[in-house]
């Protein structure tokens, strides 16, 4: 009876995971989907704790409740306090913790499973994948928060990484099929190698590729959790892990397609690692022209159609509420306003969508790259706020550029382009942008929130 109740709890959890993921496919229902999935996870946790036939000491129950309370409090406070600009590294950190949990499960269960080949495969797979996800996510976290702001490329690092990966597979294979290798010492050697490989896997990858890497590491964590589901015959854990793994893999593929680069090129090419490819404005032979806030207000006020391109600079300045105010002001004057969203804008998948949703921007105004590009020739003004690489025409015109072939927002086809930046520094990929020197482009230098607040005030006075 109790076992049946536990299976029902897992079935409910599995259904809510699938339903929640489905609801998250639409921005209007994403919040609801998150709550539905969280509710299912709560059912699974409660069922696991109480719906079993084994006798458990009250002390164990107390420790479980204490651990849940500490984790809930820490997670809740962190999520409530984190700034939107810090969301990518928080996602990476949380993802790393999931990988660490899967690895710890494997370490704990290894002594009990070492004599069963099937269970041992699940244990070793969970250990390796979870550990790689953990150490890789920590490096990604350090890169995203600026602690490690330069890519480190070791000599022949591709060869080193490949040899390390082969060594991991060989040792794991020997532990499964040669009992003389199946011991705790080799288990910890495997753990150390996986930790090192996770670091070496992510450390050379440049900033422009970090959204793809975060997505890939997320899929690793899902696979590691699925291994735990196989190990415990836990349907909820298995379903959740498969969903996370498959969703992360699909998202990685979609983002690579959006960048027009194979995943192998992201992992082994590692563009965007620093300023080596950056060129100064003087070196590129171009000059820029400024535009005042008052002139921009007049230009936008008498436009028929304005497209706003948000980037990481908008998030840094926390200017999403001001940009929404400008949108409403323009619409009150009869101006059509849309937002152009590039798949890899920001520091994580969907970063700009989340940022603008925070300021209550209508979801229907967030237009994806494929849909907005044909509209730029009929656009009067494009306002770019803190975006660089996703509007760089070198991706289409310069075969020597590291981002050549990457689909971009074709803003240079609009009548007027205005770029708001703090300075002429290169973007996250570390390369110069010829768009800034285009005759139809004007630069609005300064902090995004300060500049946009001034623009909103000017529009109110017109």
C-alpha cells in the first residue's frame, strides 16, 4: 500500500514536470509552469520522506527537515536578492550544485553497487557527468561574474582535453569490466580526473560562447540526475533528469544554429576570449558621430516605427523600466514600437526576455531575430542599448572575423541607427563593430539608465 502511494507521488511529479515544461514554452504561462513543476517536486520530496516501509530514526527525519529548511532559506533569499545582471552566474551556480549532488550520490552509493555491473555503470556515469558539470559550472560562474575575465588557452589544450576525456572513459570502462580496477582508490582518481576535465573543458571558452556553455552544462546535470533515477528506480528523478538533459541539449543545438556554428567549434574554437581580435576605431579607419538626447527625442517622436535592441548593457544599468516608459510614451504619440531579440543576447538563454518581462513589457512586442529582420528596411529608428556582437555586420561581410557566418540583427538596413554605449570598447566577443562607423549610425554615449531617463524626460516635454 505504501509503495503504491509512493509510485503515485512519483507519477504526479512526473506529469507536473512535463506539464510545467510545456507551460514554460510560452512567456505568458512560464510563471505558472514554474509553479506547477515546483509543486510536483514538493509532492515527490514529501512522498520520498514519508511514503516508504523502512524504519527511519527520528534523528534522521530531523536532519532531513533541517537540510531542507537551510536549503530553502538559502535558495529563497538568494533568488530574491539577486540582481538581473547576476542571474546568469546564479543559474550557472545552481546548475553546478545539481551536478555536485549527483556526484555525491554516486560516491555514497558506490560501496553498495560495486558488485552489480548495471548499477555500477549508473554510479560511474553519474559521478563523471555530475562532477564535470559541477567544476565546469563553477568556472562558468567565475567567468560571468568577472572573477575570471580572460580566457586561458593552454598549449595544445584541445589535445590535452581529448586525452583527458579518453582517460576518463578508459578508467571507467576498466572499473566496470575488470574487477581488479574496481576499488575506492580508482573511484577517487576518477573523481579527481572529472573535476580537472570540467575545469579544462570550460576555461578556454570565451565570453561570447558562455550562453551555449551554460546550456550544455545544464544538460549534463540533467543526465547525471537521470543516472540517479536509474540507480534508485525513482521515476520522478528519472523523468526530471531526462527532461532537463533533453531540453538543455535541444537549447544548445538551437543556440549553435543561431550562431551558425557547430557545437564542436564552440567547444574547440573558443572565440571571444579577449582583446586579441579587437580593433580600435582608428585602426579600422572609421569615425563616429554623436547625437544629443534632445535630437534623439525629436527623431523618435516623429518616427512611424521604432525598434529597440536590448543587450547586456541594459541589464547592467537596470534600465529596463525606463525603456518600457519610453515605449509607452512613443506609443501614445502613434509610434509603433517593437523589441528585437537575438537568441544569444545577454549572458544566458532568454536573458533579454526575462529582463523585459520584469518591467511588464508586452510579450507580443518581443520579436525574434528571424521575424524582425525583414522589418528593418521599413524601420525609421533602431535604438540599440548595450548590445554589440548581435548587431555586428562583420558577421556577414568580413570572412576574417571570428563571428563570420553568425546570424545577426540586420539593423544597418534601418533609416537611422542609434547606439547607446558607455564607450567605444569592444563587446563581449572582444571584436570591433563596423556598425558604429556607418554614416547612418549615431552614438549616444553614457550610462544606459541616465541616458534613457533623459530621453524619457525630453519626450515628455515635446
